[in-house]
C-alpha cells in the first residue's frame, strides 16, 4: 500500500512550487495530509449539520470506551453521515475509519481540556447551538421543537445535548488558551513578509531519485558518501572565489540548475512550522543557516531534507520585505499564534492517542479504526522520506504488525458479514496480495483465486464497479472458464450502453473501457464480439471529436472579448462548425444489440443495473 500511495503523488514539482510561491502560508493543507486531523471546533460541524433521518433515536449501546469515556453507537451513526456516497471498498473503509478516529480525537480533546481546566464559555455554546437550531429547524422554532429534534436525532434531551456540545467545543477553547501563551512578537509578524533570493547548489543523494529524477544528461544523484565528497569539494571552490552560478549549472541536481542555481524570491521564514520542508524547501536546518548568513555571504554546508535530499549550500544574493498594503501586524500576530497553537494541539492529541486506553465494544468499528490507522502509519512513513512528518514515524516492524492486525480483522469481518461489499472487496485485495507472493504454490494460487472470485461475486450483489468485473473476468479466464469471463464482459458492455458518454471525460473513460473489452474478448478467442465492440469504440471516437469541438466552442464563448479564438481543425484540415450536434444525435449508441453475442448472464443484461454504487458498509 505504501508504494501505491507514493506513486499516486501527483507532481513533486507542483508541491515544491506551492511552497516556493506561498511560503509558510502553504502549510500542511497543500500537501498530502498525513497528520491526524483536529476535530471539535475545527471540523465537528461537518457531522452535525445534517438532520438525522429516521424514526427515533439510534441504539444507545457503545462502540468504544476512550480512557473510560463512552462513544455511543448513536454518535457514530451521526458521524457516519460523512461516509454517504463513498464507493464500496477502500474509499468507504477509510471514510468510516476517519469518522471513528475523529470521534476518538474529539473525546481526547475534551479530556485534555478538562485536565487543563479549560472549558468553552456559555456564550460560545449558546451560539453554536443557536446556529445548529436555525439551520435544521429555522429561526422561529420553539423550544419544544428543538427538544423533539435532539431527542430524535441524537437520543438526547436538549439539556443533555447542550452539555455534549460544551464538551465538543472544548477543543476550540483549548486552542485559544494555547494561542494566548504563544510568544509571537511584532518582528515575527513582520518577518512573514521577508523574502530572500539565493544562488544554490544541491548535490543530491541517490535516495532522492525516487521522487525527482533529473533529466538524462543532467547531473545525477550520487550515493551518500560520494555526494558528500563532491559537495564539499564544490563548496571549497566557491569559498575560494569560483563562480557559484557556473558551479550550479554544471553540478547541481536541483531544479534551479539551468538558471545557475538562482531560486528567485522565496519566503525566508516558516514561523508557524507549517511546511514539513521548511520555508525554502530544503529543511528547517537550511532555513536557519540562510537566516544567519549575511546578504552576499555563503551559507555553511547543510544536509538537505525534503523532496530533494542531499547536500546543499547557497549564496544569499538579496533580501527584501514584500509587505502588502493591507498588512496588519496585529492580525498577522494573532494568526501566527493560532497556527502555532493548532500545531501544538495536534502534537498533544497525537501523543494522547498513542497512549489512550481503548476498550472496543463493536468489532466492526475496531476494524475500520485499525484499517484507517494503517493508512495513517504508511503515509507517515512516506512523508518521512520527504524529510518531514508530523509526530513520530512508525518503524517498518510497527507497520507490518498493524498490517497483519488489519488483515486479520478484515477477514473476520468478511465472515461476519458475507454480504457486505466493502468487507468482501478488502478481503479480496488482501488475498490478491497473497496470491502474487513468490512462495505461493500453484495449488495455493488456485485456491486463493477461487476465494477471490467468490468475494468479487458477493460484492457485485450490492455494488457495481466496472474494474471489479474486469478483474473477475480475468480470474475466470485464468481458470479457463471462458463462458463466465464472457458473461462479465457482456455485462460491462450492457452497463456502458445504459450510460453512454456525454462529455470528453466520460468519453475517454468509455474509450479506455472499450479498448479493455476488445482485448478481453480476444484473450478468450471471441473475435466476433471483439469486432462488434470495435465498432462501438469507433462511434465513441467520433463522438469524442464532437465533444472536443463543443468544448472549444464553450471556451471561445467564455473567452475575454479581445481574445482570439483558436479554430479546431478536423481530420481533413477544415474547421469544425462552432455548434456541433449533441452526442448520440446520430448513429446508434455503443452497446446496441447485435447477433452472435456471448452467453447472457443469469439476470437481464440488457437492462440498466439498479444496484447502488455504494454499499451499506
């Protein structure tokens, strides 16, 4: 899972550019969030802003005790509103796990506030309840209406709900308490506008190549010992008077090398410690070295951490204060205090969670919690490779132990709930990993394949997922059950017929699926069906041309008055009409009935599926 997450990082250069352009204001919010999200006042309304739909309160039994404080099943039902619409499988499991995590963190926040003798003011509680009441019942609701609502929605009287909200709002009170004690000065506030321009040389180490590999012909990362040796040799040359720009062009593995190492203006300070890579992108230690180097001077040699690991030094070309006209020093000081307090509070809750005594009363909730915890641990490990991760980084053995625990719990859940799509899909995912293991014998692989097929078939009873059907068809093909594989391909085709493409995005998705269908039919020696799908693909390709013309016409219509529209050429080189006909207006739709098709599945394949895209769990 760690490798999958790493390769899903969209663009290393994009993330780095965000930090370079925005400095400390970028914060953790602009990168992959691996820290534990704060709840209470910081996100609790996401769970409380929708009315509870149902006749009467949820069961009052508990799902977990957190240091002796109960989290009820009714509260979990409310928190789970956030999981509605999540796709069965990993997405749903993570949403459930995150909801439980948030409830536990809210409980820990309340306990931490009580320990520090901090509580929300009555005014704050009344204000939050008034906003909630106005949203769900309207401004003119009566007290009896509100009491009936809290009883139905949360299984509490309005007075009990007020006490509950007081505990939940303790988080914001605790944050304010911490913020007030943060020693932020006017100088610190002014330094948020400080910028520095550097001439930088980075000799990357080989470990950094997994994230940003320089172009062929450019200087390449080296093993650590060689990188260190080369960096210090270059540093000595620069200190002796050599041109640092020329050194950077010839030797630096940083993205600034072509510009002679010139970074351009960047924020010099990350006062709130929001960026895991420091203000400049090479780690907090390098930031400090720059700050202690006079303009025109050269920093000491530093170890770079972040997206580009290695050895780095720089010449401080110039500094400036880029103060906006709207700058308010007092407001900025307050913002810095809040940011520092938020980070401190996050660290506190992370530590509290690590030592919390959890007594689980609901095995399903425990399974979701541990599944989500595994994702967090893997992301913590991944961010450690970038040189910054909030909280202690779990070891490989700790992650392995959590993986084993999560796998065992998912297997038990699949047995407890044989018709649960998410449990089936996650167990199938684990078995697929086992099936691809090097030590698996052919007999074991065959047995695992049968189990995975059974789990996929079970999941498809309550959810619909094209990728699952493609995987199921491949498993049937591997077993030489070509009729069953063909039935899956046919079902995919018919479901696509029920939902034809309507724009460029859906059109490209359809093209990819049709290409996969063609390859699938060919792999089970059904050339007639492959040829029929090829015709459907040709039709979608022609529709795509219309979609693109429509996009171009829309872009031209939305362009500024003085902009010159760019005509879209057709294959013949002529220009397409600006108002193309709607997709599907001419020709038959993809997936139209044809003779000689593969065996029909047990249910009516030609009708649109009435299954939900989400699962109950």
